[in-house]
């Protein structure tokens, strides 16, 4: 199952262009999704530019440092055979800006972030349903 995952406000606190503090439980749940067979696609507005600012690279590195395997970066490699659409294909999109996404606002955080206590178990249940 393809899961598109936003970065700022979803995996870390909104501190763009810096990498904010970890959103509580995000790393644990993302590792769990991969363990259950999910293919994670980082789906973020971050980009690298010609002046050497590597804001997208910073996000990718965060996944590497936290041992979270990425299947794609702003692109689902498996969709090339059936579409030219620029939208990355996912079965699920997890994004703090998505309408209806459960949010929390930890006291030290700049902005509200994804509530993984709600999102994690719900996505896990979807994954378990698919593979059982
Ligand atoms: Mg966001």
C-alpha cells in the first residue's frame, strides 16, 4: 500500500526552512507502517535549489537518520507505467494540512501537528486489513 507523507507539521514541527522537533510518535508509526509492507512516499513542498539550499535533502536525511525507508520522493515510481500525472499516487495521504486530519498542538511547537495517537492506529488497521 502506497502512503504519501507530508513532512513539516506531519513528521516534524513547522520550522521551515529548518527541521523542527520530532512530532510525537511519528517515527515509531512510520517505521511500523514500513514493517507492515507500506511503501512510503515523501510528499512535501520542500525543494533543493541552485544556490545549494538543500531543504528537500534535509527532509530525506531525516528519514534516513530515523531508519524509515522511503519508496519515493514526491513521486511514486510505480505509476510511470500507467500515468503521466504529476500527482504522486497514494492510497493514503497523511498531511497536517489535509481537511479532517486529527491535530495536536504541543506547547513548544510553532503550529499544530498531526496527532499520531489517532492517525497511527487507524492507518495500521487499514494496512492489517489489506494484508490479511
Ligand atoms: Mg505540512
